[in-house]
């Protein structure tokens, strides 16, 4: 059950509906910097793999990060020879900047990227993007640290990777296993809302994107990969590690202060199956009871420790009031987030105020029990006081849960209409576009004319249009979100099928 006041701006999670088989469903971005030797074989290998195995139309975009060698010329020649390949030039370095720019301009509903060295086996590409096409997940990452992954790399890189991911788990409570594998994908409707919150433009871009997505409750799918280390990698490990640690500190501080508007990433009410009502079954009751019991047990222990500390310099009534006040604030905050699933700062003050009312009821129960104990005996033992307080707190806990569920965090009903599936006559995917700022210009190069286009051994998309090399990208951040494309069914006519 979700009780946050803001429904977010993401559309309902759905399978991409089918229209034109030639409309690109997937845009694979390859960020490069001075990769004149590896770029051409990488793109040809990736294009051949997608042509032979990928059941949807696709596009490959080369994002040049201010290369100083002949990488832009190589990219432009590839774009001229292969209709499904495009190139884009940025005058500033930064992998995060390149991905943000090209993903913002792409009209494909599924966006991915991979490193130019193709260290990750391409057989993992379809399993990577399939959960995004089906609507099951919001992001997908390749993992080299999964138990079923098969990885070949040196001990130094292995140690650095595992240490970094341990830091993420300890400091940012990250639950994904591999933040730095250069093999990721995201739905474009999610990217439009998530990427404006990501500040980093370098190597920490991936980690920041994943941490924010996970904290916002988005689903991240992990794919175990086969991965072979590139011994000629140009990544500066020390500088990258330093920048990453600075990024961890910045993101951790922002999460601790609540300055990130993660409530924007919420799905509409009804998209989560936990929003559904089942006859004769209170919605979310079992999960809430478990969460409330765990929080309650920890709160009771915290309360007893505080009471024992305050009792050293004050009377029983004052110690009880102070301990109950502090533990009540912590209990309300914990139940708000963990038991009832409320995220974001919206309504937090009101929830704490209502929690203090519940605290007052608990204070009356516990203070009354202490008064009754004092009336029964003039000098009760400390252990007797604790036993009476435990019994009173158990009664107050049951009442607190009922009040939390019915009054402080009530179920939302009919606040948002449940999203309806697309009709059978759904129009093709369209986005509202605006001109992308002139900070990234098309790189002018001389392209040698070719008489024979590149062929991967099979027919290409007959309906695929050449990537327009002379026009700047369009930016589709504002506007409608869900891409309206469906998978190619077995009975459909595929223009790549030679039969």
C-alpha cells in the first residue's frame, strides 16, 4: 500500500504495443573517446549480432566524447554506410554527459549503452532489454559479480570492483550487485524523469542513476554476463575511484537531507499489484504487520535504553515521558517509510504531528500504569517498573498500529484512476520534441562516398531510414511518456526475413 500524496509523473508500466515493425525499439549508444582502432570492428560486430538475433528494429548511435584522433571520421563513415548507425559529436568529455545527451535525443522506447571494447558477451543483450520491452522492469544492468557470471580479469580490477560495490552497499544501502559494468538499459519514459535528477557527467553517472532509481522504488533487472577484461583500457583507475567516492558522499548527503524529489518517479495508483483489493483480505495487512512488529520491537528496545539512561538523573515519570517522546518520533519515521511505504518529504510534518497524538495516548497508558504501580507499592524495584512498562507498551503498540493504519497512513482510494491498457487501434509512438541546445554540434567531416552499403549477411530493415547526419538531435524530455510499440509476433511479416 502506498500512501504518499504525490502519484509521480511516470506512466503505468506496460508492454510496448506493436505498430510499424521498422520503428526503432532499441537505441544502443556506444560512448567513445579516441577509439579509432576499435570503433569500426565493434560497430560491425554489434550490428551483425542485432541483425541476426534481435526481433525488433534497432539503432546504434556512436557518441564521440571530444576525441582528438580520427574517431569522428570513422564514426561518420559507419553512419554513411549503415542505415541503422548514427554518429554524434560532443565537444566536452564525460561518459555521463554523452549518455544523457544522446538518450535525451532518442525516440526509441528502450535505451541502452555498452563499452566499445565489447568486453561483455553480446548474447546477454536480448535478456538485458527484454524485461524493459515487456514492461516488467524499469532499468536493466549486466552484472559481473553474479554467481552465474563468468568473468576473466586480473586480481587488481577484481579487488577494486568488489571493494567499490561494498562501499555502495555500506554507505548508500545499494542492493544491486554491479554498478560499473558498461552494459545497461533503461526505458525512455523512466529516463525522461530520472536523468534530470542525476548530476554527474562522468563515470559516476551509472552509480548515481541506479541509486536514485532504487531509492525511488523502480525495478532494476540484473543479467549475469560473460565478461573478458580489456588489457588496453584507458580508464584512469585512481582518478575514477576518487571521483566516485566524492559522488558517493554527495549522493549520500542528498538522500540524508531529503533534497532529492524522488516522489516524481512514482507510478500511478493501480500500477502496483499491492494496490489491488482482494475480497475478504485486508490490503497489505500481512506485510504491514511484519514491518510494524520489527519496527515496534526495535523501538521498544530503544525506548527501554533511553528510559534507563534518563532514570539516572530524573524521576520515573519524566524519564518515561522523554524516552517515549524520542522513541515515538523515530517510530513514526520508521513506520512511515518501512511499514506503510511512504516516500518523499510530502506530508512528513503532518504524519509526525499525528504520531505525537498517538504518542500522547501511549504516554497516558504507560504513565497510568506507573501511577498504579506507585499506588500499590511505595518503592517498586527497577525490574518491576520495566515489567509494567513492557506490558503497557504492548497494549499501546496494538492501539498504535490500528491508529497508524486507519488514521495516520490511511489507504488511498480512488485518488488516481487505474491505468487502462492501450486500445487495439493505438497510434504509433510519438513524442513531443524541442530543439536540443547548441552545446553539442554535429561534427563536420568529409565522408567518402561508397557505392556498396555494408551488409551483415542478411537483409536489413526495408523500412529503416538512414540516420540523418546533418540534423541535430531533438530533445523529447517534455511531453507524453509511454512508448507505443509491440513485439513482432510469429505471424507478422518481418522485412529482414529472406523467406
